[in-house]
C-alpha cells in the first residue's frame, strides 16, 4: 500500500494503466491521416502481437480500413467515419468523467 505522505513516491511518477478503449482511441487518433502498422505500434507503445490483435479487432468492427501506401504496397490504416464517431463519443465521455 502506498502512503500518501511518502516523499519518495509522487503521483506524477505513476501513470494509470490504459484499458482497451483507451488503446483503441489512441490507434484511431493516429490513423486519422493514415499510418502504417509500425508507426501505430510505436505511437501506442504496443508490441507487434498486441497491435496485430487490436488492428484485427478494429478492422472487424469497421473503425479503420486499409489502403495500399507507397511503392511497396504496404498497408496504411485509416480511421473510417464510424471510427471518427467513436472518437467523438470517447472524447465526450472523457470530459464527462473528469
């Protein structure tokens, strides 16, 4: 248990863990203008297997879609209109909860 009066431990050193909704919102924010898998992975601070799992789920529920990008026809992920609605609602909920 952390003591409130402890001078060693400050609240700024601890970050609240993100839940799945927060991670999905981060992915959608970064994918608004289009982003590759690696860029999303680094921006959201996820491992390769984690980003694969999230992208698979988000593609399935149509919050993002894929487009070929660059000379190598790599996939670029872009937030759909449904994903933008999700982000709007997410932002409103964050405001209400703070």
